C-alpha cells in the first residue's frame, strides 16, 4: 500500500514538473489563449454569514449569478449563433451601452 502511495506521489510530482509552461514559451500560450473563445469566469462565490438564513444566501447567490452573465451566455449558446448574428447582437449591446453612458453623462452634467 505504501509503495502504491509512493508511486502516486512520484507520478504527481513528475506530472507537475512537466506542464505545458515548462515546454512551451509564452508565445505559444498567447496563441492558445487567442484561439480559445472568450470564457466567463466560473467563480461565483458568496460568503454565508453566521446565523444567515438559507433563503437570503440563496437570493444573494442568484443575484451574483445574474450579475456574472452566466444565464445570459447560456441563453445565447442554447442554439448555434452564426457570426453575422453574433456581430448584430454585439452591435446592439454596444449601442445600448453607449445610450446608457450618454444618459449617465447627461445626469452628471445636469448636477453641475
């Protein structure tokens, strides 16, 4: 049993030593990252306080998931989206962001 554990530890040490970073330079990693589609961070964390109810923690978790954009991305990926559709969607979102930014600037300018 100890021999198996020692072999597993050795195998783990060897696999950690020979990672992609040890063989490939930063240029290869940059190419791989550029070829890969952009992904969302899969980390949505909440810290549950002492005495906090499950319902309030669940509500905060749902709000954090909504803010992270996971549900919106799932909606877009539910069906295949052509490049033309993706461009149209991104252009529409850019116009929406610009409109919101303009309205914020108007409100900010009205205060002064």
